[in-house]
């Protein structure tokens, strides 16, 4: 199955929630509340990490949490290219997360492209930020900490 993934509200923007979504014949959206992002960033800074290290790790944990229920069904994943120049890092981090979770590698399935505003994934991500009924799961800081190995 092919899915497009879009993000509404970047991980780095701690004054707003972040939603990641995909939409095909199945729909799924996850929400990382701004308070959980702040808590997570505070913990990581206290552990001596800086934003250049932890923001990509946090970002990679979000798609993994988004895909997890459908990981075996997905064979073509197109992620909106919001982190230009970081695609190799993102694929490596996603594979590391999958490996630690005893899941098959994800990177071969992933490509990066511009996801337009008319994409069902973009529409779902945008609408889920405004309507919590569209959110499949709210993510807590501890879930991300477990995935990134910190």
C-alpha cells in the first residue's frame, strides 16, 4: 500500500501541537501536544543533547509511531520533504528505531517529495490539529524517549 505523510506544526515549534498524518483508503493521524514536546526537549537538554541532535530523532519517532499499526502493509511511503538535505539521516534514524523495536527496515520503503495542499494527508493533518476527534493517538514524551533510546 502507498501512503503520503504530511506534518502540520513542526516539531521545533513548541508553541503549537504537531500532527503527522497519512490518508489513503485508511487514515491515521497522531498528535504530539506542545506540552509533551516541551517536556521532551527539557529532558533531552538536561541529558546534554542539543537541537541538532534531538530534533531529527524526535521527528523520526513520529512517523514510526504513525506507521506502527500498518508497518507490514506499507510498501511505498512518501514523506513531505520538510527537512531538505536530511533524508539520509532520517532514513538511518528510522531504521535504527525499527531495528531496536524488532521490526523490518523501513528505509527502503521511504521516499521524500513535496506533498501538496490538496493531498489527503495534508488535509487530514491540518484538520486534525483543529479537531481532536480526527486524531488516532496522542503521543506522550515517554513514548518518544523509548523509541529514540534516551
